[in-house]
């Protein structure tokens, strides 16, 4: 694997993991730019923070997995195209899975919250 490709993948993995840290620490308030933005997270601040904390942990895990795959590929030193393909598949499937799991978790949190405090009829 050439140096530019290696450095690019490592930086992308570090950025992915790094983006998860403020979410884990619950430092990102509800907004329209950064974090898990779904209908459920827009309905409740507590759902926003809880769902984003979980998604942040998953982002850190995804970034770490990509780093491990790249490190193993660099250590083995063969099949750089295979390493790039593996990283691409892991990153794509990981991002889609994170989005799906995050949305499901946020929906479950909102449903549980609504059951605990049902809205009174008008």
C-alpha cells in the first residue's frame, strides 16, 4: 500500500473515532449538523444525548476496527488492494449499520419515554 493511501485511511479512521468522543461525553447539544439526527432525537433532548452517546461509542469502535485492519495489512505487506477493499467494505457497512442501529435505538428510547410520561389529552 502506498504511503498516501495508508495515511489517508489512517486519518479517516482517526477522524471517525474522534468524532465519536464528544458524542460519548454528551457535549454536543441537539443541532442540525452533527450527531445522530432522526425524528426521535429531534423530539426529545434526553433521547438526543442517550442515542448520540451510544452512536459515538460505535463510531470509536468503527474507527478502531479500520485502524486494526490497516495495521494488519501494513504488517503483512501484501495485497494492498485487498486491504483497501476490506477497509472500504468495513467503513461502508459500518456507517450504514451505525445509522440503522442508532435510529432504532433512538425510536425505542422515545417510545419508552412517551410511555413513562404520556401526553394529557387537550
